[in-house]
C-alpha cells in the first residue's frame, strides 16, 4: 500500500512538474504575445497617423487644384468676353464695309 502511495505521489509530482513547465511556457508565450500586441498597436497607430497625413496631403492637393481651376475659369471668362467683343467689332467693320460698298454704288449711280 505504501508502495502504491509512493507511486501515486511520484506520478503526481511528475504531473505537477509538467504542469509547472507548461505554465512557465504559457507565461513566456503570453509575455511574447503581449510584446507583439504592443508592437502591433504601435504600428497600427503609426499607420493611422500616416493615413491621416496622407489624407491631409490629398485635401491640400484638392484645394490647390480647386484654386487653379477657379483661376482658369476666371481667365477663360475674360478671354471669352474679349473674343465676343472682338467678334462684335469685326461684325461692325464688316457692316461698315458693306455700307461703304453700297454708298459707292449709290454714288456711281448718282453721277
């Protein structure tokens, strides 16, 4: 009976040692995972900051493009107004030339 108790005690000791070793390994793995988690959180935050910075750059570029577009629109309107004014002036010159032609025809008929 004593021998049987001793065997049980040895088995229980072996199990306890295995459990302690397993617990130690799990603690080490847990510590490693905690470090990895901390690193991933830092990396995630850095990526978010980078994304935020990229978004800021995109917004700035969009604002610049909008300002350039508005400038082009303003200049285009001025150019179109000049073209319309020039076309009106050319039409006036053409009308005057027609009138001169008619006046000279009338003068020749009148002589």
